[in-house]
């Protein structure tokens, strides 16, 4: 079986296999750790393995390489990108930053290494509120590239944000109208949603949170039915931890399976086996860019761990 071959290869090559919650269930089954973006970055940094294979999307592997340059970081498919990365090109993001030189720029981890290099601090959906609360009250906040997450955080914190106009192509396709109808059909269901969803979808959610927060809700809430507004890969974990509960995915517009991330689904077991065997595709980064990106990622890690950080007076490219 390919799963057995992958397990053997991992041992022979000292490879740690990480997988995001949105990956297919068979990939999650062979992973050493499964998590959200923050946990994956932390596991990658703390691991003593000489090789790390990131079964997710490329920006996640870049983050691991930024934090652990001495390790060989592999991905199953270099085409596993992200719509948020595509919609926040470095040159345009740099222009936006220059237009607000005294602002502090929080950039969502769903971004390229180049964009991270011109950001003040990175956040994930699980630590974003903590990052926002660490920004001095007298400083403007720039937030990108996900406007929906930024709008949610702005409303929750009561602070004005200058938003980059990007959005996740998966989360924006959930239908508020269909969710309203589904909720009427299942009045006993708890609706849980990722903050990357549109505001009109979030208004129907009982709980809004990161992938790890949504998993926690399903695990601990005694309800027997949940409607979930995020990528469908997470349903595998939810159904495993709560076989007694009915787990429904919130509906998307139209009739397609639009609420699957097409980039995550590019990965498969065959590509994982090949990547470990051939030590490719490998993530490499220019050292000067890596060091600049490390500043913003390290601030995120410091704030998350409760350590004090300092902020630049103004942005200088």
C-alpha cells in the first residue's frame, strides 16, 4: 500500500509530513501532524527533522522555510497556490504600503514570502485578534490581503482598518440565502463559520473562528447537528471526533463543489511519495528576502507567545 511506503520513506529520509485541515482524508491519514497555518508553522520550526514535506499550499511551506532555513522543505505540487496570494502581487502591495507610511501592516499568513517581507507582522485566523490588540492605539492599521477577515476584525476590535481588496475564492462562494434556508430546515443545528466568509454569511453564524476554533466547537459543544461554512476538508476531522453528530457543509452558490479549495486538492498520495523519494519540489528563498520576511513572522510568534515587540516608526522599503 502507498500509505505504508510513505511511512517507510519518512523514516528512511528523516522527513516530517505536515498536512493542513483542508487536505483530503487519505493525506491527513499519513501526516505526522495536522493543523491550521499557525500550528503548521510552529511544528515546522520546532521539529528536529532534517526534511519537512508540507502537504498544503506553497505559502505554508514558504513560512516554514523562512523560520527554518537549515531544513529542506518540500511540497507535493508547486502549483498548489492560493487565490489570496494571486490577488496580492508584491509590486501592488508595495505601492499600497508606501501610500500609508505610518501605518502598521498586518498581513494574513495567506501571502507570498515577498509580501511578508514588506509587512510589519503576520497573523493567522487563530491569533489575529491577539495581533490586533498588540498594535498601539494611535497607529493606523493596514490589513491584507483578505478583506473579509479584516472587516470582521475591525468590527470586533472597534478599530478602523485600511483594507486590501482581496478575498478567498472558496469562502466568498458560500451563499447567505441558501444558508438561511438550510438553517430554517435544521433549526437545531449550530452554524459555525470561518471569518474569511462574506459578512452576509457570518450574520447567520453562531460561532465564528479559525479552523482550529471550529474543530474545538464541534468537539466540545453537545449539539447533535452542525452547519459548517468553511472548506470541506475539515469535515473529515469533525466527523471522526463526533460520529454521533450530523455535520453539514454550508451551501455554495450554484450546484458545483465550489467550497473545495482547488489548490489543496492538487496534492495526492502519489505526489507525496514522489516528493519524498526525489527530494523535489523543494522550496528555496533568496536569503535577503527570507530575513526581511522573518521579521514579520517572528513578531507574530512573539506576540502569540506573549512576548513584547517593538514597531517601526514608519515604513521604509
